[in-house]
């Protein structure tokens, strides 16, 4: 199986799991679980393929992606209640999904012949957009927008390293490993050690009635 398909299957499965943990926090029914799993897992790849003008879209060309997302939805509908600290699990699964999806986006853009700058941007878009869709639909504050979180920053760093590795002539395997590992390391550092970016410290003036 090509690298691109392997990365897409991995990204679909892990993102579907994160979507279903969010669905469990929102107390959705089985239909809600399947919808959020499909949206989170395949929405971002759909946007990627549309931007890159890839036809047919990956899950239209191979319906096994739908089956993987649906299986993740059913699995988590049955098992999610056993996880007491769902949000913490969501954060770590999302970190894995971010790294895997970013690598998938980089590889897809590279295969489409995009310039290296676009390769890096597509890595960031593919990595971040799925979680944004999930959080907005589930009425959560998007992780990508939380103050100080190393999320988009981690994605930019990983994507830049991946694109730079291609520019230096490295093959797809080391380039994608470098991109994914850097992204996950920065995101994991934010979760485990509290690494943060400086926040906006100005407070708006009080309005006196």
C-alpha cells in the first residue's frame, strides 16, 4: 500500500476517534457519533483534495475510508463511557492525529507537484482543520485557538522541517518522519510540560455605566 494511503488511513482512524471522544462529551447518540467521526476524519482530507484539485476525492475513490471512520464511531460509542478522563485522552489522540494528518498533507501536496511553500501550508491545513471542524460542531473552544497552545505553531514547525527536508533532497520517509516527529514533540511538550507561547496581556478598558 502506498505511503499516502497508509497515512490517510491512519489519519482517518485517529481523527475519527478524537471526534467520537468529543461526541461522547457532548452526549450524542450513535448517529451523532458516526457524523462527527466522518466529519473529523474525512472533512479535512476533502478540503485538501479540493484545494490540490485531486480527483476523485480520496474517500470517493476508496470507500474503505468510510468503513474505517464508521468502525471508529461504533467502537467509541460502545467504549467511550469507560474513559473517565475523556478530555485528556482527546488531547493526546489529537496530538497524534495532528502529526499523522500533517504528514499526509505534505505527501499529498508533494505528489501533486506543489511548490515547497504550498507543501508546508497544506501540511498545516491538513493537520489543523479536522480538529477545528470537530470542536466547532461539538461546541467546544477549538484547540487551535486556545491562548498560548503550541498547536498551529507545532504544525508550522513540522511542516517547515518536512518541506525543508524535501528541498535538501531527502526521500519521503525521512522527510515525513521528521515532520511528524517534530510536530508531535512540540505538541506533546505543550501538553506534558506546559510549553506555551506568550499570550496577549492587554485587558480592554472597563465600561462604566
